[in-house]
C-alpha cells in the first residue's frame, strides 16, 4: 500500500483540532524557571551509554524536585522518577542471560533517552519545537489537579507512543536494520521489566481514591497494564518499520511523524479526560455508598434493644 499524503495531512489537521478541543487551556508558560540554567547545563551534552543516561536522569530528578508547585511535587519529576527506575532495571538486565545483543539494546536505550532530553531542552526555548505528545505533560508541570500517577502515565504515553519508534529508527541507522535477528527478542525483554515494576510504581504514585480502585479490582489492572505495555511496544516496532520505509523521502517521513506525534498527544489528553470522569464517578459512588451505609447503621442501631431503650428513656 502506498503512502497516502492527502489522507495523512487531513488526519494531522483533524488530530490537531481534536486535541485543542480536549485541552481547553489558555496561554501555556514554557520553561523550567527558576532552574532554567541548571536544566540547560544538565541537558547540554547527550549521554553516550546507559550509565550516562542514568546519571543524567538523577541530575534531572534533583533539579525537577526543586521546581513548582512545591518541592517534590513537580509533575514532570513524577515521570522522571519512574523512568529512572525502569532504566536502572534495563541496565541490570543488559549483561544477563535473557539478552543476546547487549550493545544493540543499550544503543536503543540511549537513543530513547536522548529524545526525552531533547524534548526537555526544547521546552525551555520560546520557539522550541517540542513534540505535542510531550507538551501534554510539560504544560501541566505545575498543575496540582493532575496527580503524580496521571503525570507519570502522560510521560509514558509520550515516550512510548511517540519516542520509541523514532529511537528504533535511530538505532537501526547506527547498527543496521535487524531483520529476523535476535534484537526483537531483546526488545521484548523490556516488556518483562515493565510487567514486574509498573504495578509497585503505580501504587507508589497513587492517591487514596486510586488505591481504593486498585484494591477493588485486585489483579485486573495489573493484567490490563501488561496487555497495554505489550500492545503499545509492539505498535512502536511496527511504526518504526513504516518510518524506516519512508526514510528516503523526508517530506513523507515528516508527515508520518506529525501524525504519530498528534495521535500520541490526543491519547494523552483523552487519558486525562477519562481519568477525570472515572474520578467523579468513583467519588460519587463512594459517597452514595457511604451515605447508605450510615443510614443502615443508624436504622440498625435504632431497632436494636439498646437503641430502643435509649429512645424510650
């Protein structure tokens, strides 16, 4: 099937308009004040290996934790913390028995991280070309209405649904297209890391009402997140293969990239809208159950012998 330019451009326009309707925000304040200089210095040189990525993430964590709305509560810091944990686990697995081509997986991790660092650096510039997918999180960096868990998920959405395919293409350019080699099974090793560490990380960031839902659904949300990780990372590989086919046509490649970015952005905006609806429904249901339970308790107490004796005295 050929590349349908008109359809792609039309889709990009519709996605942009749809995201604007979902977002509904006014003027967006860019930058990392009051730590603009510290962020610029931390992002000045790209890391060359996974140890450099981890060191960079730790420096960024220290800086982000000082930013508004209050120490330790910046929403980008929530994602950075999760990303640091996952990256440390990937580093531990590089020399393990599950990985065949450790160099390939490390290069992928470095290219992947560089895209996040580039997005952070672009947000500091008034004319920075920040991907829409990352803007969904960055413009809410100070937003106390967005929970740490929601912010972390927004970052994961941008990093996997936008950055991962681009990181794969960059890795293939450096090391060659893998074809049927062992690199794809190595790629899937990271899925297992997500399966193991996302549930405790999710609970670490969860608010009280989110933990109530977590307890009610038991292991169901862990299972659905495993399916989501497997599906989104499989889609990223497929997107990378499509981008690889377009690499000789810069214009079509740019069009495909724009659509991919805007799909990820609208997914993030929709996620926030959906979470808001779930929160309202959950709190409404909890309040209704609480009121009913209190009425039942009062009625039971009134009908008990002690209650009746108290009423007659």
